């Protein structure tokens, strides 16, 4: 299989048009994945692109796919939170555009051995970087204190049945623990009240798996670190585009972009502005772009995608 068949990039035309790619421009793809977006960006103009990914397998595929672009394409094994170090290594001061397409690739979901999917039975892992020395989903499920685990599943999975699920997990621990995705998925399914199971649009384990993936990979922490630094490393007029797939990430991106675009940060009670804040960026679109019904029919992953973007203003 080649990279193009392992993952279909979402909102591809919207991303490449939104970045307004120009000749000689410097672009960052912080979630290179299988390189679908990166390839389209490099093909659009004679620009250069730095691609980062925490997943070495994805990176290997992407490097092969981008090799026709020669020295215009750079790929590194890194978290997007550390993008500045890799820009410095290339001698890049400021970017003309940056993209994040956050989440898991179809390749990661479809490879059972990575332990991301409740559909394929495998060892519970969920590390995007297979070599990272961090607790796996198996470690968290089997060792975390019950209250901490319940809170995390409720918060990061937005799971209303977190208490019932954790109660089953605690019982399973006494019988030897939970080792596989299949064991966890069946346990969560059994913990769901029958009426909920009957009306659920998704598998009952979806939210618990999301929570564990966010925890294992510190997904919100990485995104926060990226957002804190990125505008400072962009050119005036440079564009930042972010695709998210769940509401926790989308909320963080939305709130940050709206704060950048605000002229005043004084509390609503203030009669006159005392903060002196100036907008740092403008929103490219008031509402996020979503995939068309046609795209969703071809690529069901696109259904939950939201694309938000800003353009950096002068003076920052
Ligand atoms: C949805 S895929 C990206 C697909 C890509 N846009 C394409 O066209 O093939 C998301 C990728 O982001 C990577 N990823 C997730 N969090 C990351 C992080 N903090 N730093 C770097 N890569 C990350 C995942 O390993 C995965 O390969």
C-alpha cells in the first residue's frame, strides 16, 4: 500500500486555497501524517515545507511521498509543540503559513496493533510515538486511582457514564486487569445502560477511547503549547489553519483564535478600554468550514472535521 491509499486528507482544497500558498513561501505542516496535505501544498507553488509528526511509521510514508519535491520538503520526527526548534535548525525565521490536521490518521486507526480502535482487538496502547516513554492506555486503565480515572474519562471523553465504566474497570482489575482494546470495548458496552445503548449513534466505547488517546498523547497540552508560540513565528499576512475532530480541541482553537481577533480584552463591565490590546489576527471565516456531503460520503472521517483559520496582522 502507498501513502495515498492509507489516508484521505480532509478538506484538501479548502486547506490549500485557505493557505494562499505563494512561490518562495515557508510552510509548516505540524501533523504531516501520510503527507496528503503537504504534497498538495508543495505542488501548488515553488514553496518549502517543514513537516512534523510524532509517528515514525507515518513519517516514513510521507518522506517517500514528498521525495519528488527534493530540498523543498523537510520532515522531522517531532511534536508540533516543538516546531520552533525545527524552524531554527533550518534557519527559518517566520512562516508564511501553518497547518494542523489534528487527531489520528486512518492508517493509525486501521492498524490494529496500535491499539487506537475499539473495532480491532489489540494490545491497549494508543501512543502516537511508539517509542515514547509515556504511560500507555493499558497502564492508565489498570493503575490510575478510580476517582482520577473517572474524572479524566468524564472530562476528556465528555462521557456521562464515566462512573459506571470505572466501576466495571475496578472490578476487572481484581480479575487480572484489562489488556486489549476488545476487552475494554466490551466492558464499556456492558457498563452502558441498555436504553443508552439502543439509542447511541456511535459505539459506546468511542468516548472512553477518545479520553484515553487524549491522555496518553497529552493532546490538549501539545495544542496549547503550539498555540502559545505560533503567531510569534509567522509573517504578517501569514495564515494559520487548524482542523479538529472533537469539541475539546475545537473549543480551544476557537477561543484562542477569537481572542487574537478581539480588539479589546477588558471585562464587559469596563466602560472604557484600559487594556490597550490590539487584535493580532483576523478570522478568515466567522464559522468553521466543514466538509461537503459529497466529501463525507467518500470519506466518513470528514464528517466531524472543522477547519478554522486566521491571518496574522501587522505589528506583532
Ligand atoms: C489526521 S492525521 C494527518 C493527515 C495528514 N494531514 C495527511 O494529509 O496525510 C494526524 C497526524 O497527526 C499526528 N499527530 C498528532 N498529534 C501530534 C503532535 N502533537 N505532533 C506531531 N504530530 C502529531 C498523528 O501521528 C497523525 O499522523
